[in-house]
C-alpha cells in the first residue's frame, strides 16, 4: 500500500470562538415558612431601618411613666428606655 502525500496550503487554522463570561444566576426567592433564612415579603421591610422621631420617643417615654403609675422615677432613664424599645421595634 502506498502512502499518498498531498500538498498543504498556507492557510491559518480557524480560531476557536472567544468565550464570554456567563451572567450570574438570578437568586430565587425562598419561603420564610420553610426557614430558608432569606429575606422576602415582610422580611425586607423589617430589614429597612426607619429613623425614630423625637415625638415617637417622647410619646413612648410618657407611656412608660404612665405604666409606672405616675410614681417617682427618672425622666432620662424613661427616655433612654423608650428610645431603646422603639429602635428594637417594640
């Protein structure tokens, strides 16, 4: 059997296509009832911090004073406690 030799041309080999980076997958919302730990629905709203106003703190401090039965106490500690409660979302 004879081996045939063929003439080759000086053509550059074809280049492979350039790979483009794939887009990041979109996160899927998960159910809070299943305990996935992701924020969805009401969880997003609770994650947003809304500043507490001076009037809200004053009203809550007064409620603390009323709950104490108008008894002796410290207005400053009532104020600090009211501010703490409001910032904690109570």
